[in-house]
């Protein structure tokens, strides 16, 4: 804490003692029957007139502005629905309350009862008739009421960011609305929401580096889950034919504007469906979220716009590859030549890995979308059913918007023999610390009991939030993103 901040904190601590000396509890008490500030501001406000008083209101909020004018104080308080001015006159409240008003600091929580109306300058105002102290703020608040410019400070003090940066609070409310819409949409179609374990004995369902931990009582090494997939598929075997989970997933990997090591995923599975079923579902789900936020289906994203009017574009992976890379994805010599031109070293890499690297470098950034890219190279998709007429191709799609992957879906592989073979091929030569370096024997055993043909879908909730709220970094749609340790 700086010397200046220390001095301000000491001033506040002294005011705390003075409030206690007035016989007032500085940590407050129950304060019922308040009205949200947003609702008060919606009331018809008339100019203050002693002959015709305005409506009586009761409100609680945080003090964010304080201006004194002799025997008159103008305060501004905030709650999550808005701000409103308070007018405090020495002759309208008790002497103790007037003394209390002199001891207020920005950040304190107060409650007021009073008359709602307008000042001579047409400012919506509550003329205070009773002042109740609810909580003392012992730390100084930012001087800039309308925003905090230092991003690092905002992220480390999200509680202040919510108060003083309107967009942060708006996004928090929009996130709740989007997740509620997803649940409502899926529940209406007969999906059952479940919870599956966060701690796994085997890190499976994706190729990602897990966080490791140790359970002392069992003396067992465990992993924070990197995907929701395998437990949900076990539930398909168990007869839950439409199942979904919205849950936290953990990957011990880098941090970027589109990646946070802890993030939220929606995964769902539908018995007797396929990846085309999932395309239709994804389209309807995202359109429902866009509509839930209100406004038009064409929305801004940075300097661009996105139009979510269905149907979304659908394009084959191979056709996009040919268009933007300039060769057939199955022509090994042409693919290797294209890789070298792009600065990708092909030696020692499987053909489909080179294809995917070229796709990421030359194709993804050109996908305006929303566009479903479907029919991926099979070797990249170990949990996906192959096309019956072309075993080189997996029945998989990814949804892209302005180069950002938003959703991933499969026709799920339910053949236990092929699944075991695919696992073993994938595991061959992998280092012991790779997430997929150990086969989940129980999952294969579950498949051997019979999993119905199914479609499966995964959507990154945080990326969806970025897109629908016009936010350019994932840290601004996660209330508490992971940050580097704070410098001492």
C-alpha cells in the first residue's frame, strides 16, 4: 500500500471510530423493503413541491459521489440497476444523522428513506428524510467514478471493476442471461442437465495438458478434468438419451485473448442423432441466445459485424482447403510443398497434422461465418465416426465466426473395437506426461455394453460470450480470470 493510500485508510479508520461514538453500528443491519434504483428512476418525477409531495421511496446503495454545499449535501449512490442523486438537508434529518453524513466516504454503503422528485435542473433526486448507515468502506475507492483505465488493476479488483465500469456489470448480467437461455432451450427439447466429476483418475476426452493433484486418503494421483465428454457418454450407455452439462474445464496451457486455463464448456449428447443433428441444434441454440439479448440478429464484433440469421453457411473442410491452400488435401507431395512455402516443417509429421497446420494458418482467418466447417481428416478425430463411403473422413464439424472456433461436434464413435484400436494408435510413442498417454479402459468397457449411435456437441461458453457481447478478450467475460502472481 502506498503512503497516500495508507494515510487515506487511516482517515477512514478514524471516521469508523467516530461513527461508533455516535452509537451507530458501522457494519449495519437488516434493511428491508428497498426498491432498486432502476425502478425508482422509472417513476414519474415531478419538481419538488411542499404542497404536493412526491412518492416516498426507500433505497440502499454504495456512495460514489459526495459534494457539500454548506447545510446541503449532494450524494450519488449506486446499485446494480443504476445511480441516483440524494439531496441531504440539515433541517430534514436528525442532528445525529447530519453528523453521520459528514463522516461518509466514497464506497460506504447507506440506506435512505425520502421523497422522490426532480431538482430545479431536472435531476432525478431523492430528498433524504432518514439516513441509515449500512457498511463502512475502510479502503479508498477509485477517484474516477466512470471507469478505471488500468486493465491490470481492474482484473485484480473485479469487485471495484463491477462498480465503476458499466460494461463489466453489463457483461456479467448478459452472461447469466445467455446461460439461462441455453438451459431453457435444451430443457425444452428434452435434454437432461447433469453434473459429472471434476477430479478424474485419467485425463481423457481431449488432447490437452491437465492440472494434477493428489488425494491423500486414497493415496491416488488425480487430474482436473480437461473435457466433459467421457462421463457424459457413459450416461448415454446408461439410457439418458439426451444429456448435457455446463461445467468448468481445466487445461494447464497458455493464456491469450482467447484462452484461459479455467473455462466453461457446454457439452451435450443425443442418442440416435449425428453431426447434422448437432448442426441444426447449434444453429437454433445460438440464434436463441442472440434473440435473448434483444436487438437485431446482425451484431457488432470489433470493427466487423456478424449476421446470425439462419441458415448458417456450411462448407466442407476439403473444399475450403483447396480454395485457400491451392492443392488437394490428399495430395501428399503438394501438401508438403505448400507447408514448406508457408514455413511449416513437414518432416517427421503425419500427413493430416500438416494438413491441419496449413488449415489453421491459411484458412481459419478467412472464415467470416458463422460457417459450419465439416468432414475433417479422420486421424485428427479419434472419438468420431468415419464416413461410411470415405474412411479418410470423420463426421465432425467446427463452427467458425471471424476466424474464431466457437463449437465442435461429432457423430460419435460407438464401435468399441475401433475405439480401442484408435486409442492405441494415438497412444503409441506419446510421452508419459501427455494427457492422452493412458487409455481409459472403463470407457471402452462401457462402449462394449452398447452406446447408441449419437451426435455430440461442445461449445465454449466464454468464446460465445465474447462474440455476443462484442468483447475482444476472454478475460473480460470471465469474472475472475487467472492472472500472474501479483508483484510484491
